[in-house]
C-alpha cells in the first residue's frame, strides 16, 4: 500500500487560493476514481475537485472555511501500489476546528457560552508585550467602589457586555474612557470572570456566533471592501411614479406571457444609470 497526496490544482484565471466550502468525504471513507472529494470556491465560482485515483481517505487538508493555496495538500489517500508520496512520511495531525479561520462572523456571542459556566479568571494577568498592560490585566475594585465613567461609556460597555468593575481607567481620578474600553476588548476580556459578561450578553441578546463560509463570506468581504473604497451617502426625494408604474403595468400586460414580469427595480436602475452618466462625480471611488 502507498500514499497518494492530491494537491490543490490550478483552476486558472490567476486563482492563487481557494476556500473549502464542503467536504464530500471523511477520513476512513473509500474513494473511487473520479469521485468528487470536495467543493472549493474561487472569487467567481464553486468548483468540484474529483479524485484521480481509487483509495482510502487518510487525512483532509483543512476544515470547511479554510483557505488553501494552489499546490497545497488537499487530501491524503492510501492506495494500491507505491503511490506518489513516501509511505513512511508522517501524516500531519489535523485540527479542523483550529484551521478554520473565517474572516467574518454573524453576531459576536455564542449562545453556547451562556449554558456553560466558565472558570474564574485571575484578578490580574501578565501583560502582553504587544499590547498595553491595561488591556491585558483585570482590575477588581474594592467592594462598594463605583467605577467612574460617563453615561455614553456606560451605555457602550452595556452594549458590549463589559463589566466596568473590571476595566482600568486612564482618565482623571481613574475615570474610564472609550479608549479604555477598546484596550480592555483588545486584551480579550469582557468581565472579571472568564465568560461572565459573555454569558450575560448572550442571555440579553440571544445571539450566536456563526462562521461565514462560501458565497456569504465573499459577499461580506465585497461589502466591506465597497464600504471602504466607495463614498457612501443618502439622498431622499419624493418622486411621482404614477406614469412609470402605468408603463410597467402596460408592459406586463403586453409581454407578461412570454417574458418575466417587470418590477420597479429595473426601471429604477435605468434611471440611476442615466443619472450617473450625467453626474460622473457620483460614480467615484477611493484609490488608496
């Protein structure tokens, strides 16, 4: 028996890496030649990766949501014969949960945290060399001492699920500022006890952390990119759409049996296109 390693193929069009959106097999499964092993997603399409050989799955190259560069190990099979890799080469230990690092998530708190009590955190943690000591140390004030903070800071702390009792203040007389909240969050803390504020926040909001995979992840990335590079503004004006709606109704009555029915959206898009041509400044973007 030998080891056959299937690497991520070059899908063309300058694709440098892909995202694993679904595995069709798992370790221990028997694989036939030309059987689909995984679905991967590029910037433009989802592609099925078939197996060129028959064998048994030994290890997967990453978890769902992981990004794999072209040429990286996609899957490792045990096959008849010598295979294409040394049989004595150790199979790398895979940790799917740790490898999947989605770039965006829906919500910020998992409801599972609320059901599991967390261990108590130490009153003070060792400062990290990459962030201020204030961000990595919990502050426990004496009983009865009220943290000093403005109403805006208190409201934001409540929304974030942060207990001000454990936040160090850098303002006058130890007053807690927005920067202190940012530093506290950068230290990966919310409250004085691990998971306490997370559980309270989850109970209040009922939110659950969910990884974005595949098309939804690409949509989120493109929306963020557009927000950074395209100037956004809001313009509100009332327009009499009576004649336009009458035209839409007339066209639907005339062509409804042989064409998709018109809504107001394509007519609105046509108006926007004409407006952008007349006012090209609106079609601007920021080139950094």
